C-alpha cells in the first residue's frame, strides 16, 4: 500500500516500523530521499540506544502531525463522512482543521506570557 501512496517526488518518507523494509529504504535513498521510518529490531536482538533515540524522535514528529486528526475525529465527531458534495465536504474539513489549530493553542491565547523588557 505504501507504493500506492507515493508519487515519486517526495523528499522524505515518515512512518512507523510496520513500513520498515530495507529494499524500500535503499531504493528511496538511491533516488535522493530521506528515509524517516522507525527501525525494527531483529528477532532475538534489541535495538541499540542510538536507534531507540532515533525512533523516539520520529515518533514525536509523527505524533505532532497526527494529533490534529485525532482532535477532528474524536472531539468534533468527524468519524464518518456523508457525501454532501466535494466542495461542502472540503469546506467542512478546512473549517474543522482551522478550529483544531485554534483549539490546540487555546491556552497560549487565553493566558499569554508577559514580555520581558
């Protein structure tokens, strides 16, 4: 399925360890892309400390990207989409993600930090 999602002009690929594949990695890096897929431990061996730290950084980045989708689905109840027309659905999603951006920074908006002089 990963190949179906890629169009070939990507600069980087991010994913969890389910997408880890040395063949894909080598082919993607040969084309000049950055491979940011979490590493998977071999059977009977654990990951090195460096690999664990790298996986953690990749996971933190993916979490920042995936969190707005969680808010839209769970908080705003957009789990199922009814077909209302492509423009109405697009307008609703743009509005929901704009609202999500405001929701995610609500504490900074309500309680601004005083500026140091």
